[in-house]
């Protein structure tokens, strides 16, 4: 039976690359997007050009009703669910913590932590019942910022991703008896438009020069790691956090 994946935040960046990669491997792909319908439609169109099946679902990952609806629509459309990639995340403009407003902190944590918890909770409720094979998979997209701290730039973002690392370890132990593997990838400096949303569109190229591999990574390179963790090839891998950082 054809496997199905649901990705939060699949219209751009790492989410989009993961959707395309898994579709090429024969997965049926559903993904959520917040506002950019044109980008979501383009992702669906490109997957269709490769003879893949994709479903774009509009919604806010920090809204419980939207998250439940995303799972309902995915399962109703494709007949099951085998993997969930918890990818949606945001940053805000670079500044030290002392200058951050309450609105900014709440926005970052609503999307990056509450949204991830809601997606994880719904995955824990659904996957044991609807997975089509022996095992299912949850993959969180964390960040190397969780280890480095992002001082003077994105301490709030780094703290939110530290929560994701902890969630990965704890949930992996809860769901292992149900045949659900839970892992995370921790990207480093990746060439996506998230840097522009943080006010530094050239950040990946600039910081990438200091990485041991001497360049930023690509969204496709992160997608490769996510796809492996979703696959049965990673059948004995749970509770792991895989750095995709070029050695940073």
C-alpha cells in the first residue's frame, strides 16, 4: 500500500523540499500552509508534474481545530497516515533578548512550540491506528540553534528549538511500544528564505563561510535526512537527533 506523509509548513524551504523528495519516492503527500496559497499551489503543481499526489491544507499549526482538520483531511483523502514531519517554524528580526517584545516571544513560541506539540499530540493519537505498515514515523525539524544558543540574534528561536529536542526524546519513549519512531533533524545554516524573514537575507551565505564544509546547506540536503528517518531503513532509529550542519 502506498505510504502517506503529512508535513506542517510544506509550501516553502525545507518543508517544500521534503514534500517533493518524498513524492518522488512514491509517498502521497499532504502539507499545511499558513497564508501563501500561490506557493502552496506551486508545490502541488510541481509534485503533480512528477506524477505524485499532493494535498495542500490551509491552516494555523498553533490552532487546535486547524491541526485536527489537517489530520482528518489527510486520512480521508489518502486512506491512512504513516509519517508526520513537524516542520513549521518562524524567526523574528535579529536582536538580543533584552529588546524582544512579549508579542514577539508569544508568536515564536506559539508556532515553534505550541504548534509542534499540537502536531505531535495528534500524531500520537492517530498514527498507531492508521499506519499501513509495521511502524510509523514522526520527524521534528529542530535547529542547531538549540545547541549554539543564537546569542544576539535569535535566543527565543533557539530556546523554542531546545524544546523540540526535549520533545523528541520524551515522545520517542512514549510511542515506541506503539511502533512509532520519533526522531529529529537539526539543520545548521541552510539556504532558505527564513533568513530574510529574520531581516538578514544574506545570512546563509555569510555565516556559511565559517562552516567546516565552507558553505551553507540546501533544503534538499535536509530533506534527504528527513526522508531517511521516515523510511523503514531507519527502523531501529528512535529518539535520535541528527545534525545536518556541515560540521558546525
